[in-house]
């Protein structure tokens, strides 16, 4: 079933089983995502529901942020770090690039390293696991619509978490934007982010 979430700005979540949601700001962000983190509804307004075809795991809230684009649009590294996972093609969701960033953040009583994922993309042919990348560097291009988990619109699904499996252990990427929590920030080569900040995975 198609599973994209309806963008919900600045929402606050009290569900103890879902990490705290910051939400993206409508008025302050450089770019408004087409689906925000934590939404319980899809873009059509129905209940969010996605079943992983391999594991059967069901998600009822959006576990990342979607940035809708034209097919084949450039996908940028959201943060500086090292490529730790790379999927060239998956029949259900397209390709994926996972970056272990240099961002350390509190997660309860523990300090974690942030991993960011760019999903529904075609990674660059020359990109390899172990490569270092910098925020704003082109790491691939968006997949065309049509696959089960891409649906009818090309988009980059940006997710984040304390490990490379960000769809299982995740946190709100809105916590880490260059311009501050909740302020989606476009990459600006004249003012690049520090190693402890993220930027949008698409050009603005």
C-alpha cells in the first residue's frame, strides 16, 4: 500500500513508542518537505500504513522526511561523513545511501552517533561503501515513480537514527538542521554546514 505521509509542521508527539517530534517550520524553513517526520496520515489524508515486504513489519507513522522532486533530480549528501551502506536497486523501494555522520547527540542517557539515510534514489555509479562525503555533495539521483514504496511521486526519503537501520531505530531529522531545530536548511556552497549540522538532500 502506498505510504507517504502528509506534511505536518511543528507537530508535537506524546506517543511513548515513537521518538519525540520537532517538526518542520512552515514559516522559517528554506524548503517545505512534502511529508514530515512522525505524521500519522499519508499525503491523501488517510491513515499512514506501510508493511515491509521482506519482514512484514508495519509502520503507522512516517519515519523520515520526504522531499518531492522531478525524476532524476540530484540527491545531495545531507551531512558530512562516511558511506556505510549502499543499495543500488531494490524492487520495492529503489536505491539507498546511508552515511555515518560526525554528529553526536543525546538520546536519553546515552550519546549516539547520527546516521542519515537517503532512500528511493539511484546512487552514483562511482560511490562506494567507505567513501567519505561532504554535505552538499551529489550522491545520486531520484528514482522515477512507480515502485511500491515510492508511489506516484519521485522523492527522497531522508531518515535519521542512532544506527544504519534508520527505519527501525529512528529519530527526527528536524533536530539537526544547519539553521536550527525545525528549520529545513538548503545547502549553500557559500555558507556550508559544520560537521554537526544537516542540510536538505535536494537542491532548493
